[in-house]
């Protein structure tokens, strides 16, 4: 495939396997790193090589094609076209002739510690070409404040849009990108590539990340149950690993016993912390995560709820992290929504070993000026979330999708439901990964 001054060769995209050449070398180092996200998160083996009459004899230079703006834009556009054509073939192969004639949607949010990007992919059998319908990613970070980063490594950020425009065009997909949060330019782009990758994987699988969409779509219910349901190989492998653990934490302020089994919930949930709202939060979280959890806490509640609620969250988080082990072979990322009363929350979780909590929950500015959610102080609920996330070694974004007039107690319960529902899919074993960590690094331990 020859265009202008360069030639694209060895373009392959293989589903759930490695291509023959297994080489990503576009001559733009950062673009190579981003394309590699397709390997790790879409579970498609990608190979693409670009040669040109620019920098001949120096093929070891990973940025030999940085060149002029015009050259780089052309290069990224043509790489996008080449990959999009291969993506289109995978879509055609993933569905029956009857299934391919119906419109399909897949959505994924990818949580990084300094960015959260939503990607929506839509197939439309009526449309002959795809379209990049929404692209709200810039500015790429806040340094500098007005423009963000214009260049990462030697790749110009302006041409990310060109790349995805051409992927959409040749893949036949309608593509939407929305930056929900983002201060770091590198992470905004990485989150976009990972969100696209995960949405594309789910599109090939015929599943989606939103609970309500699943309940309305029999096709997605069946596909999701086959991959992740209680009769799936994923569920059987998760059970066979007998993941779990127990711990005792004792200080002058609290005495806590935790027993956890990530077993499908057959041993039930028993939470007794002396704080009813905290009991309810961890109960609904555990049930939605389909895990068994026993927590018994005797704390100095005559002082305040601070010590008990914090120490329980620390203990549960540490047990969860230890029970998950290296996280190799796990699905790792997911996002789910939940409603409780008038509250509506989405939880986006990555078992990343890079703990970070971001949220827009209306806790400090709730409309009633409440100080407590039931018998749990609101400031401690936020601290519970932070302690759970930090000790669980997770990246977590919580998105409140209802207004601030929502009852705070309902909001706490909606967070617990969404958190647990998302966690269930994150910690599920994906047999297709064959024990390999879902990361371009190959490990989460470094």
C-alpha cells in the first residue's frame, strides 16, 4: 500500500491471537505505544510497519517519521485507514449474516488516574462508510492551561483526530469520544485508545457495559451470559481458583475480623460494624460483586464513627487486593451503572495497582445540607471510598448522573451497587487471556 513518500506493509489484525509478523513500527514512537493498546485491551493482535524514503538506513529510529506536520498527518491518517479496514473484517466475522444486518452499540469508559474517556461505537448496516461523529478530547491536558500539550514525544496531538477519523471511515463504525475528565495529555490519549479497544472488544463479543442496555437487548443478554454468566467458563475458572482471604486487625480503637471469598457469593454476606449505613453499603457492594464477605467490627463508636468506618474499609480493601493476587488473566476493567431511589451512579474501575479515586458525588454540597447519611457521617463515607480504593489498589471513577437534590443515603447505596457490579466484571477471569496480564507492560507489579 503506497502513499506519497511511505509504504505501509504487514498490516494484520488477528482476533484473540498474534499475527504472523507481530510488529508495530510506524516510525512514530508514541503512536506505536498507543496502537499496542489494541493488543492488550481489544485482545486483537496487531501488526503494521511503515517504511519511507525519509530516514532510509535508520530504521532503528522509532521516530524517523516525525517529519513535517503535513507528512505526519498523512502518515497517521493512512495508518488509521489501514487498521480500520482490518477492524471491519473482524466485525464481519464476529456476526452471522442475519446479525450483521442489525445496528449494534458498544460503550466503554477507561479509567486512568489522571483521565477518563468515554468511547461509543455503533454499527449501522445502512451506512457505507463510518464516521467520527464526536471527538471531544482536546485540550490535551492543562499544561499549558489554555492549549494543553500539542506534542507528546514527537507525535503531534492534533493528528489523533485524523487517525480516528480514518479508522472510523474504513471500519464502517460510527465513533464517539468524550473526555469526561483529564489533566494529563499522555493519559487522555491513552485513555481514549484503551476505551476504543475495550469498546471494540465488547462489540466483537456482542456485550455492553451498561446494565440497562443489557436488560433491553436479548442478544446482549445471551452473549454476556455466555462470556461472564454463572454458567460460563469465566465463572468456573474464577471459582476454581478459590480466591479469598481472612485477616484480623486490632488497635486501641477497633478490632476487626474479615473473611472474604470471591466465590460467587454462596457463603453469603454478614456485615456488623455498629454503623448501619456502612453495613448496608458493604452488603450491597458484596452482593452485586457476587462475593462472600463477613466483617465483624468492635470499635470505639462512643468517640465517633471515624475509626470504625476507616479501619473496616482498609481491612476490606487489603483483603480484596490480596485475594486477587497478581491480577494476571483477569478482565481488569469495567464500568456499570446503578440506580437506588432517585440516585443514579456509574462506577468505572481498573484493578490497576495504581490507586486513585475521582468522583463528582454531591456529598459536601448536597441540597439538604446533610451531615449524615443515616448514621454514617458524610465526610467518613468519602474517606471509606478513599480507604477502600487505596488499599484495594484500584483506579476508580464515580460519576453521579442525578442532580444534587438526591437523598444522600440513596446516593451511598447507588455507589455501593455500581461499585460492586463493576467489580464483579473486573475481577472475573477471562480464559481467553490464558493467564496473561491485561497490560501493554505485561505486568501490574511494576
